[in-house]
C-alpha cells in the first residue's frame, strides 16, 4: 500500500512516516499543500493523510482539488482544530474520516486500514480468500491456519493484490504501489517476488492463487470470502 502524508510539522511528519513504514506501507511525504497536491495527482496513491493547516495551500483546498481532478482514494484529515465545523468542512470537501491532534498512532493506523479495506470493497478486518488469510493489523499471513513468513516487500505485494482480488494489475502498477517516489524501480522485480510468493503460499501448486495474464500483468485468482 502506498500512502501520502501531507503534514508541515516535521516531528509529526517523520513520526508518521516511521510508524507507517513499520506497519507495511510505502510512504510519500509533502510538507506543504502545493507539493501534496502534486504528489496526489502524479503518484499512484492508495490512501492519503492530509493536515488541514498547511502552508502554501490549505488542506481543504488540496482535498477539493484532488476530488475535482477525479482522485477517489481515501483521505484521512488531521486537524488541530476543535471546532466541529472544521471537521464537517473537511468531510464535505471530500475527506473520508478525520483524527484530531494530538493523536495516538494506533488510532490513525486503524482508521487508515479501515479506509483502505472499504475502498477495496472489504467489510471485514481480515482479508480472506479461500484458505489464505491476511491480517493487516498484525501483518500476519496464514494458509490453512498455518502462518507463512514473508519479507516486507512480499507482504506488501500480497496485500496489494488481495485488496484487489480478481483485478488484473500490471507490473508497473504493482511496482509503483510498493516503492516511494525517490526509489529506483525495476518492474522486472515483480516477477521475482511473484515467484517467491507462489512457493511460500502454494508450494504444492494446488491453490494457484496468482494468475499470469499475458501482456497485461497478474491477478489474484482466489475469490474473496463473502461470508
């Protein structure tokens, strides 16, 4: 999952970055509204955290501009303002939820994860496709109740695909979802990670969770559990 954090206070911005990386996200940062808007328009963001009190361009204007440009990824507002009117304005501008400062990171993470799940059509806290279960809160993956150990990038790739189960995702899209803006990317590495995931999740080649779609990319082929 790729998350954008637009926050002008260095301590909060860096603290969020560290904790979100630890939680399995790739993180893009901006310290003002104009840069935040640019990042939101140019990068394949899955979810954004946007402070309302930003320099150069207020957070409300950033949110409105993103929505006007057709960006529909979930947005969590951070606000130090206690007026209920400010929170309502944030939601009316297009935000999906808000957290008031000061906050506990656990609350921010829980709200972000809930927004990402809902955006992907998931109503449960765990992502379950057949015997494969991914718990975003604890970053644990199990197959038939047996835990599978994954590297950070393997986990990110699997989560990205399970959230979009049934959709064909290009190598470029998958690659961009794993790495921050400044990271050099090689879409061929996706093939390597896919091979590793297949061996770890399906060593006997029975489940066939990943489908290679020629000239298009990959698809997570096991339907999500609805019950």
